């Protein structure tokens, strides 16, 4: 998997086990509330691992009232809340794409947040602004491994109470 995010430069990591969709939404809500603008949430995981469920929680944490669904046919959806959220779904793409090719450079005003599903199909050029979220599922729930740079320690602090715990 080459997401364009260098894990060697990352400074923190959190692993959470989610027992339910509701718990994944709660975790996403905590992430959304912590966002300040300019962050990129890069979600990686197999079909059914909870990427869109986490996206719904992030949107709720940003105060977005619209229903969040995978924008698989449009690739990018803009949702309005406390901060603008660009929900990007790369499921249907074959070759890696730069977010700038999808218009992120024009949308990125420092306040907007990008949430990228299937981020392994993206070349992410800003590792210091990116939180990599690897989702997997197994018996009894889902595991979310989040890795981010020192500059995003506010996100680490917001999800700290979940660190190493089942929710």
C-alpha cells in the first residue's frame, strides 16, 4: 500500500477496537470535534471495514446534518458544517490520483477538511497534515489504527481516551 504518507515521519499512533457501528460513529464524532481545518483524514481498509461509518461520525462532529453516503459516482462531495468537509471516495479509480487533480488545491483554504476513503488510491502530498486511519474487521468488531504527525497532536489528544481500549 502506497498512500504517499511516510509513516517514518509520524509521531503518534493510536489503536482502537470498535465493537459496533455506533461505537465507530462515536469515535468519528470525537475526531470531527477535534478538527481545526486543513487536515486530511486518509481512510484505508477493505470493503465493509467501517470507512463510511467513521465518515458519518466525523461529519456529525463537525456539525454536519446531511446524511453522509459514499460519493462513489461523484468522487467528491462537499458538506457544510463548522468546517467544510470534502468527502472523497476513490473506490472506482484504478490508478493513483493526486488530490489536486480532484480540485482539493482550490478547495483547501486552510479551513476545509478532506476525508478520503480508499486513500491507498491517492498520492497524499501533505504528510504533516494527514492522519492515516487503517481499518480492519474481524471477530467481534473493527480495529482502527490511526497514525499522525506531531502537528496533529490535537487529534491524538481528542481520541486519547479510546487509546488501546474497546469501545
